[in-house]
């Protein structure tokens, strides 16, 4: 298993990581910090979020949504404290 997959990133987003660079890295760092390494991948892959157009985080990122917008939508969906959102 690759380090990226072990850390919660799905292979289909590898191309986005090279495009978004720091933002994608920061998105995954925050996801792992909030949900843990294994659960972060599950949340991003399986949880449909209304404010992302009834898409998962993976789908929104793959469609070109800004990682910060996706992160804030995940936080809102899971009612993360405001201090943890930025």
C-alpha cells in the first residue's frame, strides 16, 4: 500500500495533488487530524455532503472544487467547532 493511500488519499486524486499542491496536502493533513488516518479516507469517499452538491469530498475534489471549500463543507457537515475549521 502506498504512503498516500495509507494516509487516507485515494489514488484517483493523485493528479489533483500535483495541481493543488499545498492545498491538497493541507486538506489531507486536516482530514487525518480531524478523523484519524483510516477514517479520513472513508469520510472523504463515502459521506455525501449537501453543500457540495450532494457529492462526496472525493467527488467534489475530482470535479475541481477548491480543497478549502471542501474542507469547510466537511467541517460544517460534521459540526466541527469553528476554531478547528481554519
